[in-house]
C-alpha cells in the first residue's frame, strides 16, 4: 500500500531496467550459485539449498531493503512481480539444469515443490493486495498517513522476519547451529552475494 500505482505503471515501461533485472535474477545469479557448488564441492543438502536460493526470485526482502534505504521501491515491486511470475518456469528450469551438472543423483525429486510454489503465490498475493489498496485509497484524505504507518509496519515486520529466520536457523543440535558450521558454509553463502554485487556495479 506504500507504492504509488502510477509510479509502478511508469516503471513497467522501463524495459532496460527490467530486462537487466531479469537477466541478473535468472541467468547470472543461478550461474554464480552453480559455480560455488561446483568449485567448493558442497554436499547435496547445502548445495541444493544454495541453488534454490540463487534460482528464486527476489521476494519481499528486496522491497524491504529498498524501503529501508530509500531506494526505488516502485521499480523493486515491479521487478518482484515480474520475477515471481517468470520464476514459475525459470526456477524449476534452473534447478533441473544446474543440479544435473552438480550431482549424480536425482536430488531435485527430494524438493518440496508445493512449498516453493506456495511461497511464490503468497508473495504474488501480497503484491496484488498492496497495489489494490494503493489504487483504492489514492486521493483519500488519510492516504498519506496510512502509507506512513504501512511503511513503518513493513520495516518492523521485515526486521522481525530476519530475527525469526536467524532464531529458527540456530535451533537443533550443536552441528546444525549457524555459528558451528564448517567454513565452506559461510563462504558458500557469501560468494554469490559478493559476486552479484560486483557484477551489478560493473553492469
């Protein structure tokens, strides 16, 4: 509800930015994940998780970071919507391609595809709901105030989600705790992010 529908419509015509985003999202980033899995010889559990993350669309976290640091939120939401729709095809295609060249076993069959597509549907539903509210409430006397509170609620929710994810990741036995992993875990997680940031600045 914090995105102006007219700003998003304008960004939908920004073909250069959107095509660059799609290329980085579904070509560059999955390939970086594949390189990390191959060169670091990650085991199936960690390697498949990394491939799923690098092949997935940006999701709500990208919008949250844009909101926190005053980025182009309309462009981010537009890119999230487009990449979420495209991921219905691109996500399984990238996973099938890169797992074939990473592992001998058919590890993709072990994925919870229903959970993956449910998450994508939730993201898409949230975007549609937010845009619908923004269009319906535009011009109302309380629109700006509602945007202000919705934006702050989103920021707080994003921060709480990070805390929740960190807490859940750190549960279980001592070997599964986030600060007790092998060094390859941290390097494997950080490498695609750092590689993506470097390439983004070059492109």
